C-alpha cells in the first residue's frame, strides 16, 4: 500500500507498520521525516530537541538523524523515525506530528526549512514563518508567471 500524508506526499509503502523494533528492522520500516539546515553552533541543540520530543510521541520506537551535507556555515540533518502503528490513517497523523515538531524546532534555532529538496507540499505551511512578508511577493510572482495555476499547483504556494 502507498500511504500519503495530509499534503499528498508519500509517507510509506508498507501494508502495515510493525509493532516491534525487531519487526521494524526486519521489514526495513523507516520514515524520513525532516531535513533541517542549521548553523554548526545550533546543530546539537536541534538534534537533541527533535529526537527528545519525537521520542515522546506515542507509538515511537526509534528517533534519530544523520548529517549528509556540510557547509562552512552549517549542515543539514535528515531526521529518521520508526513508529509502531498498524492503522495507516493514524500513522499519517503521527507522521505529520513529527514533521511539525521538526519544523518548529528548526525555526526556533534559526535554521531553514529548505535544503536541496526544496519546500514542496510538506513544508509549505512553514514558508510564511521563514520568509515573512516576502512570501506574498512569491505568491504574486507565481500568479504573474502562472496565471492559470497549472505549473506544479499547490506545491510551493497556493
């Protein structure tokens, strides 16, 4: 089964989500949940906050992350979690909850919600917080370039 979150983004491809760590490892269940970019001096704080709060979400089996891209000014963290949820609709609620806490902590430490994967459907609700008043300029530019809304509708801005 293909499971999508509330934004239509693929969240999983398993028929069910296992209820034990052993079953999760055996089935290679993994949800990539957040890509956050922050300065070197804030990466530890971001990692700790997301993993600590994420671990308290009911049904969470494991919460972790890794750095894949490093820059002079900082690095990004791919947060990964494994959760025990056999009901796909509740699994999506859990997925969205972990996305939200990841984005909230990323913004709190002054990180950015975008990296090489862009914003897309999943992160667009946090775009206004990151860009401030500039998000309206982005909307106007989108309408000017795409007055009929046919180019990637609903992905970056509505």
